[in-house]
């Protein structure tokens, strides 16, 4: 289940400071590491979406705590059977909850950089992007799919970004993408098939 907040810019600085103040101490410290309000906003609101999802889906009222895997992927310390993935950009924050390993990535649509396309995309993906009527959206679509798959695996983008969407890499994984063009972002979800 996806919990999404696409109205992050409607929160004032006072709203964000109030949300940050009621976070558990460990998460508050993480949010306050961001020097700018935007980073604190994204960190606090992503955690808020996780709490909302846990309340609505599982009736869990207490603030969740995280444990971290080898590559930094968070899991719920008290609920290892509940899988989640958090993501955010300037336009939206979200939390994907599942009973299976999952990954979520949200990115703003912005002008693509040819050097990034060449470095992160296979030749087939590069051709798809260049032949698209809107290459910026095509790139962000593929990027979010790749990052969602890698977040599902818990490896992050440092391992296998270029080949993340190969048939071998996607074996047993379902990937879906939503384009929120009016709001200026794209999101992709990856879930291990049951």
C-alpha cells in the first residue's frame, strides 16, 4: 500500500518544526542533521507517512524504530514481517508498505543531463529516452524504476544501477510507475512477487 503526500510545500516552517518536535529522539536527530528546512521537511514527512500507514494498515500506534541491514536498508525492529520503503523529493514524500520486500523511489521531473544518461542507462534505455517525445520524463521513469528495484534489494544505487532493469535482475520482481505530471514528479514501486 502506498502512502503519498504530494502537498509538502503547503507546510510552513512552524508546521515542520512542530512535526519534527514530536518525532522520536533518534528520528528527530536525523531530521535535524539537515541544515535546510527542505531536508527536515522531507525527512519528517516521510516518517509521518510511515506512521500513518502503520496505523491504518496494521493498527500500530507506537512510533516505529529501525534496524539497518548491511547496506543501510531500514527494517522495522519490532515488526520484521512488515516491509517498507521511504522516498522523497522536493514535490512529494511517500511510504510503500508490503508483506514482501519492496522499494519506492520518487523523483522530480527535471532536465536530463546527457552524461548521467550515458553513465546510468543501457544502450537500449538510452535509445528509448532519445526517441521519447519527452526525454526528461522517460529518463526519470527509468531512473525511479531502477532505484526502486535496488531499494527492494537493499543494495542502493552503488551496485548494479545500469543493469537494474535487465530480465535477470527483474526476475521475481513486479515494477509499476506513476507519472504525476501536474505535480512535477514520477514514482516507481518494486515489490517481490509472492
